């Protein structure tokens, strides 16, 4: 029962929503990196025309082995590639633009499920179009987007949820989703680290087992990025970084599931990848895999952390007074609460005809600008001037008047009749 509840139980989707944003940013940046050399990588005028891409990535092998038995399929299994045999540059570029748009909408959480599915299929197609330029970071992003396409990652931290709350189509309050997609991500991350250690230690060669492996990348020009002190590439630091890398990766494959050690194991992984990101030119690899670390935390832990962080930031709290006689509609009321995960902004009935806002020291502030600054989810409105103000102004309505109480009715109420 415990195993079944762990894998297939229900919980908050906050971790999946936050991870979707970080992975979406990484994929979007990775695509923008390829834009400058788009013709070189994905067209017939570049280094890898269609015939070369097909030679490098032929159809899947029809033969496979299951334990000691060999099997052969009667047909070829094609690779998923929507632009296979497409030689028109304009079509390929349009395909790339659609993928870019899907990345943006997936990151924002707009039409999340459809955006994630489109992004996954289009990314697989582009990777199969030219697999020669892929590195571990690209492969990791592809797997992450595939998992997001399977996960209810738009149930939190998304425009889909905000719009649904604002229009009253989604009931406010906690959301529970199946946890199996998030568990799948955590075990895939652990599997990445486990197989890495397995191949480094016993996959041929003695560089890792003898403690000298990290000496070599520092001598390869294509990996050089920012300067590293020379002593870091000499003994005994080479031994320390080599065995320290193996220990950290092994912990990320095993001890990370032991909750008392989870924070320290993840911190070790963050430090290791921070050094890799600084010293080696492997675009977005560290950012991508560290974004997946969030899957090791329950959604309730993420929201709890946000509340605790908000308590520490109470010096930035804000009181916003609505125009006199006005109150939020039910939907917008749920929306403004949802975009303020730190609980830094409180809305209250006002005594004047204008919006007003005051900080903890009772100093007047611009109600629209200050409330947007403190509501993390409202930052998405920054690119459109005046949008947040229009949302707040259209989200209010005349407050219902309290029923009048006659003297006799008040007397009866006091007497308990």
C-alpha cells in the first residue's frame, strides 16, 4: 500500500508547475542558440543535408533481444520525425517557429497540455533531423519535455489556472493530481546518475577509478569557458574533484530518496553542476538537470516554502484599499490570491473613491505598481503596459449591502430568540 500510494497517490502539482517553467526556459534558450546558425544545422545548404541525417540516424533496428531469445520484426520501425525528407528551407524554418511558439506557451502555462505535446513531438523531430549536434543537455531536455507532456503540469503556476480562476471556471483551493509523472521524473534523474557512475567506474578505461578523469576536460579547448585557478587542475585537487564527482552522482542515485539527507545531497549536486556550468562549455546542461531536482520535493513542500519565505519578507508587505463600496468578484478574488504565493499583498475595503496602497510603515505606494511587484505570478503582465491595472479594475464590482438590522430585531438577537 505504501509503495502504491507513493507512486500513484495524489498531491499538489506545484512542483510540476515550477519545473515546467524552468524546463521551458531552458528549451527556449536552447532553441534561440540554434537560430543564428539555423541554415548550417537544419537545411540542405548546411553541414547535414537530409541524406547525411538519415545515414547518421537510420530506422530503428528490426532485431532485438529479450533475455536469451532473439526476435526480428517483419517491418522497419521509423523514427518520429515530422520533417523527414523535407528539403524546403521555408517549411523547416516554419516548423522551427511553431516549436518556438509551443515552448513559449508551455512555459507560460497557456494551453499547457497541447503546448507540451507539440513541443515534445517537434523537439524529437528536430533532434532526429540532425542528431550530430546533440549533447547530454539536449537529450535531457527532450526527455524532460516528454515527461511534461504526460504530466498535469498546467494545474499550477500557469496562465491556464489563472484564467480559469479569474473567469470562475475553476474552483479556488488546493488541487490534487496523480503523482506518477513526478515520480517517473525523479527515478529517471536517479537513473541518469546511476548509469553515469556505472559506466565511469566499469565501462572501460581507468581514468575515473584511478582518480585522474577531471584532468582531461580542462585540456580540451572545446570545453573551455571561464578561467579556473591552475591548482584546480593539479594534484591533489584532481583526485578530489574526480572522486567527489563520483560520490555526488552516486548519492544522487540513492541517498536522495532518504528525506533526512535529501537537502544535502541536492545541495551537493547543485554545487557540482555550478562548477561544471562555470568551467565547461556544455550549453544549458547543468541548468536543465538542476531544474529537475524540484521533482524530489512534494508540491506541498514547495508551497510551504513559499509561505515561509513570505513571512521572512513581511517588511515588503502591502495593504491595498479598493475604491469605497467596491469588492472583488469571486473569480478575480481567487485570481489575485493565486498570483501572490508569498502572501505579501492584502486587499481590503477602502474609504475613498480611489485605489490606495500602504506599506508596513504606512507610506503611500502606487497600488497597481506595488501590488504587481509583490505578486510573483503577476510579473507575467509586465510586457503589456497597464494590463495589471485593467485586470484589477475590471475584477471589482459594487459590494453587496449588509442587511439592515431593526432595533427590535437586534434586541431579539441579543436575547437569543
